[in-house]
C-alpha cells in the first residue's frame, strides 16, 4: 500500500509584492494601499496582460474596484451608535458620520461607480469631465454635475489611473470651488505613478488617496509603466 501524499504548503505571497513600493519609500502619509498579497498581484497580472479578453478585464478589474471602494469606506469617520439586537441585548457599535457622494472623472471613472453602488445603497453620484486644453496643454473643465448638497458630503473621487496627476488635481479644485473641504475628499484609483502621487499629495496634503498599486513610473509620453494601457479603451471598446 503506497504512502499517502505529503501535505502541500499553502501558497505564499510573491516576494516581489513585499518590495513593490521600494521605488517610493516612504509613502506620503496621506496615501493608503490595499494589502499587497499574492491574490491581489494575481488580479493585477490578469488586467495588465494585453491578451486578456474584454470580458475577463471587466470581471477582474471590477473585483479590484470593489476592494478599493471597501478600503475607501474604511477611511470615513464614524460615530458611536447603540442598537438593540434580536436577542434583546444592547450592542454598542458605530455608524458612518455624515453622507457620502461618489464623483467619477469621465470617462474611465464611470467604471468605478457600479462598485460603489454595490456597497452603498442609494449613493449619490456626481460627474466631472476634464480634458487637455490643446493651446495651454493644461487640464480644462468641460462639464460637471453634482448633488446640490455636495458641500455637506464626504466625497469619494473615482478615477482608475493617476499618471501625472493633472486631471485629479483639477477635479479636486472643482470640488473645493463647490464647497467641499479638502479633508473630506478621498481619491480612489487602481494604479498610480510615484510622480503623480508626489505632485498630487504635495498640492493637497489633507485629502486621502487609496490606491491598489504604485507602479514604477512614467515614460517619455507620460504613460504609466508597466501600467495596463488605456483603461477606458479596454473597458468600453471591443
């Protein structure tokens, strides 16, 4: 009778994950990342692969977005709240303080709205369209629409990629012009460049950034490397 097979050790996180942010150490104090596990790296490997089908890109990028939104909610302030359980016992817990609003930077940021709606019932959504001005080469606001009471809300600003930081900084500028305090904004994105994070956090140090991954940097065309290409094109185009 043959001996039973030896037990197999569970997979360990990839070593590269532990050192993935060595090119940006230390992180700015306002930047928070998802736990850098082998599972997360596997998801990013799929969405980065140019051979990944559009269906798989949608599915796995949505998984990452859901994780990011949940982490973003962890940074909202809470207040103590006491409730009675079905057993008649009293439980002293917490509840969210204030109302929230999601604001997507069009068009790629719209892909993150569904993930927010999945975890926040009846959440209000605003939109900002920012494009590069061909004459000045600077980001320019083309369209914005927000809930009327946005100044009273905590804002989750949504955009998958942070490259140079120009569009994100312009979006924050617009939000602040509408009365949203800087410290009430949480910027959520899938991939960020070190250059963009330094510029963005240097200008707005009181808001928080939640990112899934910090890449190596920008190339001569200001594309994130290794990146995943144009998120909007891969998301919305066949």
